[in-house]
């Protein structure tokens, strides 16, 4: 049972003592009243001021009184948060009288290679967790790294407060009151690099251990470098007392966090306590060798002269956090003795050498240069930041939904997408901007990295239908895969015997997609029970890449660039070859896949997950190859042999097995026979849409499969299970010709509401298992888009702008219905 109070979209409601299924039933009336309909409009139709007013009605508002309450920003699920795709801040009130600012940097990973102390003890670990116990898990050697926090102890109990996270400007503002007085709060993480500052020389021009062998051949000689070529910008926060509450009375501290023991579960999370996974404690956990402790420089009580923490890394190099006070406020006013305005940044220098590097010098120089620029520099940076957020929303589809709960939740995820990720147009030199499971807001977690068996793909799904700005954020996934191809990592991820023409992607990786070769058992091979490495991850990532192309119609995404940058077709072909090299043909001329692993379920021959992804990949290659040849002025026959091979494989490839009672099976001989969150066996329906639902036989199989999956998971409380069922229900309802109020439309709505009101934290965050995850709340936005527009079209393209537009109204109104491209 759960008791939770939320304030979202300027509305408040309470769900008390409800289980997920009970919540869905209780909200059935809401579903009938909502009549979710297509209410999307081109941002060009919406005046900027009207859009801002519309968004302001959706802002995340934290309001409480009478001391600590459930509305209070005191834990991850209630924290206030801001970010710029690299750096992030989380604001919370702890222990009743402390305000805490937690720092994060999204691309801050350890870079150990292994072996390292404790490796020998891996053999003592339950084999179902680590079947390849001779290898070191990548999330042990190269997890996300925590930073630290800045704490202000007021010395007086916090009695009330009001904070507003403004989506349109990406800024947090408000106040808290103590028994002594009031403190105003502002926080921002500027979206743009601080080009107004004195450029700092790049001290480590090549921090990537696997640099792209094809760098930009035409660098801009006038480009300025801020911090390093992995510069994340700066963050700023401000606390101003009213005279009764004043800075001199506060107990200020800067607290370091360290990686205690990331054995499977990172940051000291013990396998026997609180993580939800079985296994022995001790052994490897006790043998983990920490990096050297952080070295403090300066005094936090003297922020005018700066304070920093330098973290040497055992694998070489360092990262550093630096803070400094400003001689003015965020609003450009002179500094006030009753408070403090703090700017900071995090720099990395990941050289493979002895512990220690130049990160602390780079970070300190950056905040000192901003301090030297004074209030004018900070005001200019903030103005550029606000202009950047306005540009993001201008190129993000305007959405209007009758119920403001849904509308607020949707915009919350659009805000998070940009605050957590960075696209090509806002990229920091040398970094990638990919959103992992935490984004720039780290927490103690069992998921300290990037997961490719669902999480990364679902995180970006709403971007493909939300306009050019969210679509730009999603280019991060393409950039990561291109970098991994250029470095040779995608080839190294498959067994040596297949590296001449095959590519692969492990399940858990850091940002460079490393993590060891995918074990290919082949025919007769035996997988460890209950666990395996997913062979189809790269094909699924390529599907997201293809969605990026469909939404943008940018053919440079498909083709190799003149500088050697890989296009989708090159990587998709390598991912398909991994399967084509192991296909076996039976006496009837049908081709089968050897034993592979269906994510989170089990292994077996002819896994539906891999069969569906391979069929989609081969179809896409067959369709794209002649089109690209024609665009280059080549004869369609230029790759006729490859096309013939792909078509032959398509013609002989078996379809996923179907059980008369349960529908699509997990493998050729195993049904979906126990509740589980992952719908990997249903990929032919969602998200690949390979099934022809106009065909009565296929439609009946789809209905049987989804109904069985839903029934088996009636009591499973997992986020993406609910949103996946919602999206599948929308497909089925459209195929059956149901309108609003149909059984499948209601099922879709019930699944979305049950997750939003029963599982997702009211600030839009979500935990599952032992740590935060980004994908499930993001998939709420994708499921909402599907409910608004169930057509198979990918992007919501508006009709042409009329020649004579009416002047914008002072209040936002529902906008003209866009036409959807076929």
C-alpha cells in the first residue's frame, strides 16, 4: 500500500492505501471523463508568451507548512531538480533544519579495466547472477561516480516552504521559513557553455581512451574551449536570508561521497539488504579497493576564495568539484551579507596514468573566471540560458489535454528529457550527452550505468514524436553508437570469430559501449539458468536510430559520412550479420536462431525477441539499400548480392512460435508462464509493429498474447510494464476500430494512470529495484502520445502554416488539429 500526496499541474490529490490494481479501478471514472484525444499543435501556432503561460500552469510546485510533510522535498522522489544535460542539482530539506544541494555530472564514470583485487572471489558468487564468472562485470570496474553535496544547517526548524520548478526557464525558485526567519532560494544550471568567460586552455585534449580516429577535419579556429573538451558548463544556486535568517548563522559544509564497493550493486549497496537481489555479502565487496580519498582545498566557510575537492582515481587521472561565491545575486543585484550566491562546476581529466591529474586546476580556474566576471557575467549567462530554454520549447510540440494531471505529467517528462540530455545542437565538445539510468541526478543505485536491453531505448521514445528540439536531444544515442563503431568497440563486443563482419552491444555498459564480448553459445551451447547476455541489443538500438531518421528525414543518419562517420546501414548490417552467421536451416528449408536470451526472461532457440528484431533489421536493409544507392547516383544493383542474402534470410526465417492458449511464446519451446515485467517476446507487436493487425489471424494472435501478458502481470507493479501495455492496448483498440471508451482504450488509460498515481513519484522520478531509472516515466510520455494519436505515423507533423494567422490570445487555447503524415 502507498500513501502519497502530489502537487503537479497546480493540482493536488491524494491516493491513500491503494494497490496498483485498485487505483486503476478507482480511476475508471476519470478515464471515461478524460476522452484523451488528438490535441497537438505546431509550436509555430503558439505565441511564445502563450506557451510560457501554458507551461507555467504545469510547473512542479512544492508547497508545505507545519514542518516536514509528504509534500516536503526531502527524498529522491520529492527532490527539486535542475540540469543542463551534463551537470545536475538536487535540492532537498533534510533532518528538518538543513537544506542540501546534491551535485551530479552525467558522464562521470570510473575507467578501471581490470583485473583488480577481488576478481578471484567472483567464482563464489551465485552463477545465476554472473554466469561468466571469469570476467569482471563492467559495472564493477566502470560505474557512474558520485560527487557530493553542499549542506546549510539553519540551526532552526524549517516550518514551511514554497518552491516552483519553472519548466519554461529550467530554473528553481522559492522560499523556506524557519522559526527564526525566511530564506529565498534560486537554482539554475545554464544550458549553454559559458562562452562569455575567458577561455581556459584545454589541458587534456584527448581524455577518451578510445578516441574517434576520424575527428572533425574542419575544426573551427575561432571556437572557444570552456574547462576541457568535455566541459559541462557551470551550476549556480543562491540562498538569501531576510536579516533574521542570515548567512553568518548557518552551518555550511561541503561533503564528499565515495564509491564504497560497486560489486554488482554500486555505492556500498549490500546484496543482502535493501537491493532486492539474493547473493552473498562480503567476499568481493570486502576486497574492493577504493580510489584515494578526495583532497579538500580551501575552506567552505570562505567561499569567496573558493573550495574544491579533488578525487584522484585508481585507474589514473582525477575529477574535481569546485565552488566559489559570487559578488552579486543571480538577479544581478549586489551581493548581500545575509546570503550567498554559489557557482560551481565539475571537471574530469581521465588520463590512464598514476592517480591525479589536472581536473582540479581546470575546475577552479573556471569558477574563478566567472567570479571575476562579476554579476554582469552571471546575468549574461543566465539570459543566454533562458533564451536556450525558450528555443527548446519553441521547437517542442504544444500539447493540450483536457485533464491537467495528464498534461502536467507529460510536460514534466519533456522538461526532464532536456534537463537530463544534450543533443547535437547543444553538445559539449568531446562528450556524448547520453541519458543513462540516473541522468545528472545520481543516487545510490543498483544500476550505475547504461542498460541496452530496454532502458536507453525507452528513455528516448517520446522524443521521436515531440518536435525538432526533443529530437535533437535523442541524437545522443546515435552519437554514442557512432563513437563505439569508430573506436572498434562494437566489433570487440562480439567473439573474435565473428569480428570480421559482425557488431554487437552488451547489456550493461559505460558511455563507450565497452563491457566484454557477447557470449555466442551456438548450436548445442548451454546458457546458465536464468541469466544471459542479450544478443539483440544492437538491433534494438538501431531501431531507435531508424525512428530518429523517420522523424527527421535526415539521410545523413543512414549513410556513412565523408569523414568516415558510420551511418545506420553500416551498423545495422553488422548487427544482423551476428545472427546470419549462426542461422541453421532445417530439412523443410526454414532458418532458425540458436539459443539466445530473451531479456529478463530465459534463453532458448528461436527466441521471439531476436527473431522479431532480425526480421525488422533485414527488412529495413532491403528497403533502404536501393534508396540510398539512387540518392548517390548508383545503380540499384550496386549491392545486389547483399540484398539477395538479406532477402533469402527473410524468406526462410521462422516466425515466432505461437501457443494456442497464451499467444506468442518466449522461445520456440517455452511460453510466457510466470509474471514478469519485460515484454521482450511481444516485440513483433510493440515496438516493431511487424504484425498486420488488419489480418484476422494475426490480430487474434496479438489479442491473445496481450491479454495473457496483462493477466499474468495483473499484480506486478513495474513502470514500463504498465506503459508498454498501454501502448499495445492503443494499437489493438485502433485495429478493432474502437473509439473513446472502448475496452482497449480504457485499458490503455488505466495502465497509464495506475503507474502515474500508484508508482511514479510525484516529482516525475521513479525507482525500481534498488535505484533510480529514467525510462519508465519517459515511457509515460510516449504512451500518452500514442493515446493522443494512435496512428502508426511516427512524427506529429502539422498542416502548413496559414498565410494569415490571428494575433495570439493572452490566454492559451486549444490549437488547430495537425494532419499526420502517412
